C-alpha cells in the first residue's frame, strides 16, 4: 500500500544514513586504535583468592593472562552499538588482536627460585588471540615446608611486553626497498651481513620506546621447614644471648609479603581483581589490591626511609588531620582525609590505605586499616 511504501522509503533512507555514519566512524576508529599506544593488563587466575595461592600437599595449576588494548579507549556508547547493529556495521572493539608479545622471565624478590614453573618452558614469545588476550599457564609446586614451620610469602612477578607489528612491517618494506638495486646473486649476503645488524639495532631501540609493558605478581604462601626444638642447655644459652644483645631488628623489603589479597578482600568486602607492586617516586614501595570496579583498593606502602624515626615523627606532625592511634606498633597515626594509617615498628615504617570513597564512615575505615596493620605487623 501507499503507507507501507512510504514507511519503507523513509526507513531505508534512515538506515542508509546510519549505515554511512557507522561505517565512517568504524574506519576512523580503526585508524585511531592503530596509532595509539597499547595498554597491557596482566592478571593471575587459579588462586584461592585473586592472585594468592596457599600451597598444599600437591601441585596445582594457575595462569597469567595478558590483555592488550588500544590504550585507555572506552567501550562504544550503547546507542552507537545499537545503531551499528541495526545497520549491520562491525565497529572495532579496541582490543589489539593478534599482537606479538613476550612473556617473562618470572622473577622473585631476592632472586630465590620460583615455586611455579611454566607448563611450556619454551613459551617466551606469543600472540594475542582475536579478543586481545594471551595465556601463560603454570604449575605451582607443593608446599616445600611443614605446617609447623614459619609462614612465608613468595611474590612471583611476570612481566609482559607487547610489540608493535607495524615496526616489523616497516622493516620488511625498508629491506625490500634497499635491496631493490642489489643484484639477486648478492642480496642474501648484503641483507645478512650489512642490513640486518643495522636494522636490528634500530628496531631494538624503537621497541624499547614503543613497546607496551605490564606485569603482575602471583603470591605463593608456604611454610619453612620446622626448626628442631633446642635442648635445655641450648635453650638456656640462647636465652642468655638474647638478654645480652637485646631484640634484633628486621626491616621488611616486600610489601606484598605483609598483606594477602584475601585480607584486602575482607577489608573491602569486594572481590580483588588485580594486584600490583610498584615504586612510588622514591618515596615508598607499594603493593596494591584493587577491586573489579577499580574504585576500591587496599595499598600497603613500605617507606624507602623506613629507618628514619625522625622522618616518621615529623610527617605525623605535618598535618592536623593525623590523629594518633594507640595499640598499633610502637607508634601510629590515621589520616581520615587520605584514608591512610601510618605505622612505625622496629625500624620499619609503612602505611595502609583503605580506599572506600565514602562507602564507610571514617571510624569504619580506620578500623579496617587497623586490622590490616596488625596482620602486617605479625609478619615483620
């Protein structure tokens, strides 16, 4: 009928406009995604809570998962995705598909032997799949100690580097152009002996600049071998020595060994999706556990000048918001504005931040930070 024909005509015109706009946006977005630097996110799966593995009597599996994206581009607005679906236009999802990456090597604090091993030891080079993801599977060793031995945490760090395929394409094009005037009989020699060494240096320098890098830690909780009980004479001698020399001071170096993801999760009341360890501009070494919404986290910071008690005291007095807290370490103060509790104990200064962004009262945040601090103090 006339009405149906009119509706069809108008609908086709509208869909044609939508299809044209969506196709244009898709093409522009593909170009933008190819120019922006990559973003690398590395996570751990298979742990008891987040990246934490409590080692037991048998080996167990786990994996590092790398996700490569076009920097911090957001997802498409829902209305645009709906329009593209109606117009049958495929818009990019900004995941960097089939990107070459390099795994590892896995390192541990202090260079101790890692208690996890890759299921495929030769898997140093890899490529992300169609969703921008790649997986490095590993097996965690059984607990090497005894339940009566000291509790120990090992942080096994996995670095990942994502490479720009455009550089390899550029190198190949440059090689082809430079060899164009060389007789075919000599091309192999010229490429191998003359071009490749120079191009490898150039590409290596560009890789250092343009490669995107990320890392994360798997935290393995295990026991030391139980110490034999001393005899009566030995115990008496040891006691005498302790009285003469006084208590020893041990300064922690790895903040991730002081708090677990399970403890952070209990404090926030939210699942932990990410853990990371990083240096904070020469001020502290930080271990941070972050929720899936990225708006809540627990961070423990070991001060780089831990042994400076005067610095701790002066920092505590530098703000009227710093309120003394009793019963936590030798000295402690809480700042409600920054949601941070700072503690001094046996030559070590550390801070714990419980970022809840108003979800709890100041008193609740302080209580959560205090409980975490007491757990950390038990491991110093």
